[in-house]
C-alpha cells in the first residue's frame, strides 16, 4: 500500500496548489496560506514566527510549483522568497485528510472493569520513574482514557508530590498544593466528611477549572468508601444520541457555580456540557453541591431542569459507573474535566479513610507527554 505522503501529481494555479496523493485523494493549499507558512519565516531554533500577516502580500500569486526530492518548491510572482514544503508536512496539514492521533480520545461507557487492571493503564511508581517508554505509554493511555493508575506508591504523606512531577505540574489552590480527603468535624467541604458523594467534577467554580486530579490512598477503609468513576464524555455523547434536545439545552445554558469558605469566595459560570469549536464534547462540569441559583426565566426553567434531571439520571445508572476500592499505596490520576468521580459513604469512627490529593494543570500533563514522545523519537532516530 502506498504511503499517504507520496504524491502522484502536483499542479498549481495562481491562488492554489493542488496535490493528488498516491491513495487517490486530492488536497488543495491556498497560496496565501502557503506563503504564511514558509519554514524560512520561522526561527530555525525555536520555530517561532518572524513575520506577521501584514508583512505578507494580500494576494500572492503562485508562478510555479515543482517536486524536489520529497518536497514541493513554490515560487511566487514578483517575490524573491521561495517556499519549500516537504510532502510529509503538507500531508500532515492538509485540510480534511484523516490524521492518526496517538492521543485520540477513547470513550468508555458500559462494561469497563478494573479487575486485574485490564481495561486501564496500571504501572508501578518505580517503573514510571525508571522506564521512559513505559511512562510514555502510561501517559498516552491517561490522555486517551481519561484515567490511569499507579500501584506501589509508598503510603507516606510526601509520596504524592514525589510522583506527580513525572505526570505534570501540581496546582496551588486555596486548599494548598495538596489536600487531605478525610473526615473532620464541621467540614467546610462535604468531601471532608463520612458522607457518600455523587458523581461530580471538582471545582467548576474556579477559573480555570483544574485540568487533572491525582488521589493517593494512604489509608483505605475496609467498609464503605468505595470510589465511583464514570466517563463524562461518553455520558454526554449518549445523551446527544438519546435525547438531542436535552443535550442542546445543557450545552446552551450557562450554569453558575459558587464556593465560599472562611478564606475563599469563588464563582464561575459554564455549561454542564462544553463543546469545542468542532462541536465535540470538550469538558463536562457537574457538581450539584456547588450549583448556585440559575439566572433563568420561568418559561425557560422547565426545559433546563428536564435536561438536567436526565443527565443526572445517567450518572446514577450503575451500568455507567466503575466501582472500586483504592488499596493503600494506589494512586489514580484522572481528567477532572472529563471523568466524574464520587464515593460511597463510610464510618471513619470504625474504619478510617485517608486520601491525599492534588490538582495538575491541564497543559502541563499534555506538555509532559508531548516532550517525552519527542525526546524518545529523537533518541531512536
């Protein structure tokens, strides 16, 4: 089978470069777009652009285009600069061509299980630290599945911050760099009680919302206190298919979230389901404990609450939940804008339970993965 970066034919008109690929597909590249993306107009060391759009002709005309040993050379009329674009680069940036992404989201809805760690990434903390290839595979699964697990993390209070830098950058909040999830008298947050917690995402009242969360089990409860997990992306897509009107309502309605304590007062508005510019589900913000009164008319309220109830009912369906008891020394990392988490109730008087957690910035987790992938590729080249 021909590689998709092989070109069968290259032709040019004044305002468009056309490439017919070996697989029969055709890509068109606008003349100004090409002129705007000359490699020669970027710093060779850091890749940053050396020009702005106003430095370019408004309507550059292509005089000729020709293949040159795996590249296409483009010459514009009345300009000295020549552009040389590799076919692999053009194929990677061609509009509408399928792209193989190592970070393609893999939604999970029913049938997932944590038995023997078969369905999600599991690794020991020692291997994560010592084996870069295995670490990259674990990080990639984290970004694809939304969660991943580490075993054999010492059940010591300082262990979390020793492991987290291998994943991303810890985020300082009003809770501190880390926080302890255990029962305390008169808690400011219900997470610090014995109560069960329904599925939710953390801190939708914060801007930006924490990207990832890590929870390290220091002391596991022998009775109750099981962790509940669900894929918010899969639930949202399920809602889109089964109740499109409800889905549209939750996408379009801004929801206020508010958290107030002795030393913090945090407020933000965002929809329960957030879409990307491509219309794909990009975030789920769901925390019934911190929803503030909606600014919504009496006429609009019934439709919103019907949609809200339908989405909440999906989260309570056991078919769509993972249920597991985190053993002492287990650490879970999950996407806080995708994975909903909760727990069953427990009695701290009979069975103490202690998790230590922290938030990670979203961009740092993606950056850690991308940099590691790049370095390993350079090493093997």
